[in-house]
C-alpha cells in the first residue's frame, strides 16, 4: 500500500516495488518472446500445424469443426506441438499470463517476514487459484 512520507509525497511500499519489478521484467520478456516467435513463424522457421492456406479456409468455422479439420486438441496438448511454427508463440502467451503468479510468489516472503497473515493468506490463495485454473483441472464445457 502506498504511504505518505513526512513531506507529503507518496511512495510505494516494498511489496509494491517488488511486484512491479517482476511484472515489468515478465511483461518485457513475454513481449520479446512473442515478437521473436511471430517473426520465426512468418519467415517459416518451422512448419506450422495449420498451413496459411488452410488457416484462411478454416478461420470462420466453429471451433469444433476447426479442431477436427486441423487435427488439434484443446488444453495443454499445445506443449507437444511447440516445435510447430504456429504454436511457438504460445510460449510468450504463457509467460505473459503466468507472470502474475511469479509476482505473488515474489511478494509472499515479504508478507511472511512482516508476519502479515492476511496478505500472506491472500497471496497463497491467489497463487493456488491461478495455478489450479491454468492446470485445466477445472475445465468445463467439453
């Protein structure tokens, strides 16, 4: 939480600065990975799972038809296809979506050392919920 110093200026707390530092680093790394993997895809560094021609034909199809026509699946099956040009960019997406977990893990020790049980519990719960959601265990709509 931001505090007010004796001269009336706001400054960020230790946990805010720590969270922001990890977020800044993770966002920049994720963006660079997205750009690099997209360029690799554009120049044909690795063959895509779905060719450009096939993609143009399938773009407007419902997701079920698209998945069937391209022989792809939902969930974490993309990891097995990471060598495909059109799946490489998932690495950057995972970095960007996972940086929040890293931020919470970074500030957790600060809360523990400060013996702030409420914020410690919130940070632990945030990490657990985000990891559980990302795991696919709670997947619905199949």
